[in-house]
């Protein structure tokens, strides 16, 4: 492809990335190092026959002029990143000095809002992703092996979790695990404890959020792997059968190596998606037991003070977290590509 042709081909994509990705990130970075100006106060002394009193009020005109002259607000550098609502550096040092062992350190650190969200986010991500990959592959293998007359129906029902809106799906499951719901009532009956509440336990809440995450993500991995299975070389499978390989060996030595690029793709997509978990927490009303980095951004925007700056800081920390999370997979993919090349 000629350079001029390539330039015009890539220009729309480049402009879209510049306008909708790069510039907003720059704006968020700038907002995260500024905080809104405080109101300008003026003190006036009023005197009467009974004495003098000092009255403090807001100078609205001066405050307006200050906000117009410096619309981003007051520059504070990395102060917001290090405050208690985010990295909490001072609290981190204090907890480290007073902790007896690593377990007490982690337990104390999880009481801080940002690290509490990080712990749940990482637990959710590294639990849902591998389970989703495994079940998606197993379902794809199962659907690929059944009769063609039944595949359409099975594929339709397998894709239903993807069709349901995440927030609606989480609310439905939330109703089901309620003590009056079918799942909650069944568990109460099985363990003979009518007072059991799945929503009152942090551990059970985490488990239900993870179960929902797996249920909602499986259709994506299933449909990608199912499409990949249609491209597996038939001659290799036939050769393996002639050599006496069983189904398990065919999957391990032929199918999985063939699907490895798709497995890497699905892993990258789901790591990013799971790291930004938000809807299930809102749908489950699980804020008391589980919060995520995306929920912190939502919560910061709902605050009354320094809301935009705090939300921008949480967003930048989330972006950094995604980059760190994906870097090992990206580096390995890059090395594999160079090796094959």
C-alpha cells in the first residue's frame, strides 16, 4: 500500500482516537491535579450602639472572577492522588509500621476505600476471567459436537446472558437471592436456617457477584471459540484419530494451540472488562460489602466537594491499573509475534 493511500485510510481512525480517547485523557489528567477554588470570603465589621460584630460572607463577584480566570481550579499536584480517598500514602505508612504480619497489614489496608476497591476488583478479575475462558471453551466444544439440527437452539440460549442488559441481569439475580427469592429461599431450606441472608454476608455477596460475572461473560468467549473451532484443520484431527489420540488429547494438542490467538484476544478483552466491573455492584446494592474502582469514580462524581478532581484521579488510577494488568499479556504476545516473524 502506498504511503499516501495508507495515510488517507488511517486518517479517520486516527482522528477519532485523537478526539474521543487522547484528548479526554489529557483533560482528565489536568483535572486530577487541580481542585476547585474555595469561595472568596470577606469579613465586614458592623457596629451599632450595642457594640461591633464581624460578619463573614462569600464575595460572589470575586469568586466568579477567580473561577473565570483559572477555570481548572487551584493546582495541587499529586495531593489528590495521595489523599485518604485514593492512595492514602500517610495511612499506608502508618499501617505498615503498626502491622504485626502481612495478613494484618492487608486486613487493615482493606479498610481504606481505594484499597478495598482494588482488592475486590482484582479478586473479581482473576476469578471470573479464567472460569469464563474454561467454561466458554467447554460449551463451544459441546455445541460443536452435537447435531446440527440442535445447534441453533443451543446457541440461542447460550447467548441469552449477553442479550440481557448487565444492570437488568444483576437486578434479576439480586431478587432471586433475596430471602424471599427462589435461590435465597432454597438455600435457607437446604441448610435449615430461615434467618440466612445472602446479602448480609460479605463473602456470599462476593461469591454472587463473581457468579453473575461468569454467567454474563461466558457467551462472549463461547461465540468466539465456537467460530474458531470452525477453522480447525480437519486433516490434523483425522491424523490424530489415526494415530490413536482421544478427544482430550485432540483438544490439548491440536484445538487449544490453534485457538491460542483467540484465547489471548478474549483474555485481553475480559481482563479490561472485568477490571471495570460496575453494574453488578449497583444492581446488587452491594456497596456495603464490595466496591470497585469504577464504583469509586461513580461515587466521587456524587460527592459534594472536589468531585470532578477526585473522579478524574480515580479514572487515571484505573487506567494505570488496566495498563499494568494487560502488560504481561501484551509483552508475551509481542515476543511471540517477533519470534514467529
